[in-house]
C-alpha cells in the first residue's frame, strides 16, 4: 500500500495497466490456457471500468483529505483508521472479483493447482531467506532497512534520529516473522484446500463462464475476510489477539514517526498525496464514455 501511495509519477500509468499486470501475476501462478487467459483478461478489464467510476472518486477524496491532515500531528487511533480505510477500499475491489475468482477456481485443471502449490512453495522459500535469518540482529537490520525505505518514499530523506526511533520501535514490536509465516502457510493451505473441496463437491467446471454456486462464492468471501481482517475473523482466537496487538503496534510506529517529522518532510508527503489525487482524477476524466 505504501508503494502505491508513494509512486506518484507512475500512478496513472500503473492504474491503466492494472488489469494487465494482475493477469500477468495470476498467469505466473496458474499458466492459463488460451480460453482462461481471454476470459480473465475480459473480467479484469470490466472490473477496471467499474472501479474507474465507482472506486476512483473515493480514492481521490481520501488522498485529498489525507493531504490536508498531513501537516498536523497524528495519533495511533487515526493511523489505524486510515489503514482501515485502505482495507475497506481493497475489500470493495475483491468483493467485486469474488464471483470471477470462484468461476476460475472451479475451472482450474489439476496441473494448474499443482503449479500453484509449487509457485507458493517457491515464494515461501524467498520469504524465509529474506525475513527469517537465524541471527536476530540480521533480522532487525533487514526490517529497519525496509522501514526506512518505505518512510523515505513518503517523507523524503529521514534523519539519523528518526531512523533510531524506528529501530527502537521495531525492537519492541510484538511482530515475529515466525508467527507471520505460520499464518501465511495456513492461508495458502486453506486456499488450496478450498479449490479442491469445491471441485470435489460441484465437479470441475468445463465452462469457465458458468455461474458459480452461491455457496462457493460465500466460502471465498469468508476466506478473504480471514486474510484481510485476521484480528477480527481469523478462526484461532489466540492468533486474532496476537494480530490485534501487531496491528496496534504498527499504527503506533506510523504515528510516532509522523510526529517526529518536520514541516518539510510533511510537505513532501502532502505533495505526494495531492499528486496521486490529481493523477487519479485525470484517469477518471480521460475514461471513455460508457
């Protein structure tokens, strides 16, 4: 999310190509046949048209409002509210895509499900290599480097004192890579299991555009809610409670850093937000008439 919000100069171009990029990303995991590829492309393009009219105006209003608030100090509660705003907007997009995803999942061939498992396993190896170094100091250094990079996308160059502040907060954060990895693996297992379970229950669909059973759609909505809102919906109550603490700590890190920035840094972040809003408004205005 921070990457999207800080890439001001590329927002409009990235948004315009989002359907293509999403199809490319999905194809990496499934290697679509020609029928699936054409159908997915059409569905994603339709979603882009829908979002341009229904979602983008909300994004524009949100970024313009944030730009007005950036010069002021903030609180942990406000940061959590803003993160929830991003989640609500992400949720709206996925809810629109759930029927498409359900149809695709029911149409997948066994070799495509196997490919998905293999690709997920490779991504998990990357996760372990990047985030789960055996030396705690190496882990902290990697997290700090990533946090500094994200922060500088928003505020421009941060000071040594601000970097030390970030480091101190990361050291006391309840986040652990092991717990995050365990939830990651559980989500992936639930995804694979749900694909196979639904194909066993309703049979593999030979026609990708066939309307999916409503029960199948609702099952995917539930799995998505577990992923997007783990502190509220994750089945394991202990994981919920732990994730709630992590999310609260994350909001606190953002708020503490923001309150430690100066007027120039905040002006940089406000300029980024205004630029994004302008780019997205331009995308709305340039959209072809429906």
